[in-house]
C-alpha cells in the first residue's frame, strides 16, 4: 500500500485543502478476446474457462492489465503443456481447424516484462472445436 497526497491553496494562502488517499497495488492479470476480421476485437466477451470456435480459423488476443509497458512484455502460449510459440512480443495467437475434427485442448498464456519482475501473469482456458 502507498499513499498519494494532493494539496491546493489560494494564492494568498488564506484557504488550504489537502487530501491523502491510500492505494493498494494490484497484481497484473490478462484477459483474452477473440478478434474477428470485419468486427475487430470482441471486447464484450472475454474468454473465461472455455472458448468454442466453429469457424475454420480463429484469432485470439491477450490484453494484460495493470502493467506499466505493454511494449516490453513477452508472451508464451502453450497447448496441452507444450510450447505453441516461442516467447514473442505479439499477444496474438491463431488456430486453424484441420478437417472435420472435434476436440478440446488446454491453452495457457503467460506474459512477463523482462525489465520488471513484478509485471507477470498467466491464464488458462479450454479450446473446444
């Protein structure tokens, strides 16, 4: 916890007001959204515990929250515990269906800022197709 104090006073110093508030730090977290070619990012429905896609291809994007610099972050996606991508600076991942198959995969994403050890987070969800 840390505090911030603001003070205001008139030029002649006759009236002074001061207020201090306490701020609790928040751990970083990440939200995943679907990106649709004609609509853009579907911010109205974040991917929670499961994501089902019926199209031929889907693109998901990670949005880390409560970090200082999105540009400094590295992302690592895994599928069923195996690396899907090398650590990268892009928050996007794309999935394509191969034929008329169905199944479920466990997708995990972790992100970190190599310059700020407190800026890291992760999430996991099921990809159903």
